[in-house]
């Protein structure tokens, strides 16, 4: 299983609610709740409430002071430290891959496979994460991160991957993946990079040991060798993924 913790999302939203009234009172800019809205924390059938805009008060169009501030040219490490923290699950996953002796690109794929959940959005997180990293890593890595979204649902005992028992607890005995997921799997299973993606799932499922706490510094060397950090900073390099990094940086901008 994958997927960070609900507590991370909750922490953000709780912090937002706690401090919102203080900001209004201080005439600070009003942050948008669009990310919370997308995460299903609002009833999408209810009309958007009007902003409690007081005279002289404006909507937020930049940094949200409730969040950790990223540098002007943020790196992947900055995003890990300020948005994806504590990132324990992916750090454990990358650690397992390294202990198993897999190549560095597999270790990096494991390290990045769930960053969309940790910093952006849960639904279809493998596809989002693949888009986020595609401009900066070997194509095989982003392909594999994308594919892990689908492969998780299909066992491959020869590779050491069974259907996760946790999915039965989470989704029920009767859950079956949607047909589009099955079609995607048929295409993936004979792909030349199938095993790269499969190894993400193999190192993923066992990566929830609370007693193992690897740190980001364990992987800075691999990131340095395999992640092409843009000079302008993630979000500001005009890449096809820049908008996603900007949204993670400034998730409550009004527009
Ligand atoms: Fe995962
Ligand atoms: Fe995942």
C-alpha cells in the first residue's frame, strides 16, 4: 500500500481552519481552499461560500504564511523538507530497494513514487507524480512511477508481489479495479520496463515499518546523480510540470 497518511492532509486543513479567523481579523490576504475542495473536504454540490472579504482585504496570490516557506528557487530536497515531510513511507521504500541491491534509478523511483499523495492529491497519484518528475528524470523512472498506479492491483508472485491484504481492509473483498485499469495492465505487463515498475510495488508494500526511520540525507547522492534540478527552481523553469510544483508551493493562491 502506498499512500502517505490521512493525517498529513488533515494537519494542513486543521492548521488552515485554526488560523483562518486570526488572518481575517488581521486583514491578512484570504487563502483559497481550492485544494481542500478538490480533496473532497467540501460538499461539491453546495455553493462556494462567499469570501469573508473585509474592506481593504484581498485574496491571497502568493505565499501562505501558514506553510513552510520554500526558497525562491526550490529544489527537490526543499519540497521534501517543506511539503512532503515526513516522507517516511517513500524513504523506507527507497531504503528497501537499496538494501536489495537494485540500481539507483529503481531506488529513486521508489523515493519519488508517492510524492503526489504527500504534496498534491491522492486520486490517480501515480499519474500525477509521473508528470511531476518526467522533465527531470530518465524516462524509465517516470514511466515506472506512472505504472505503479496500475500494477499494485495485480499480483506477480514470481516477482514477490501479492495483492495487498491491506487493500481488502481498505476497499473490501468485492472491490475490482475499473476496466480501464485492467486495459492499462494488459499493455504494461509486456513492456520492456515492466520490472522497473513492478519493483516499485514490491518495495512499496512492505514500507510501513514504524521502527525504521531513514532520513532524506541517505538519498541526496542518488537525487544529485539522477534528478536534473532546474536552475530556476522547480515551478519556475517553464517545464510541462512547472505548474504542478507551483501549486504545491502556493496551494492556496486564489488564481
Ligand atoms: Fe507507496
Ligand atoms: Fe502509490
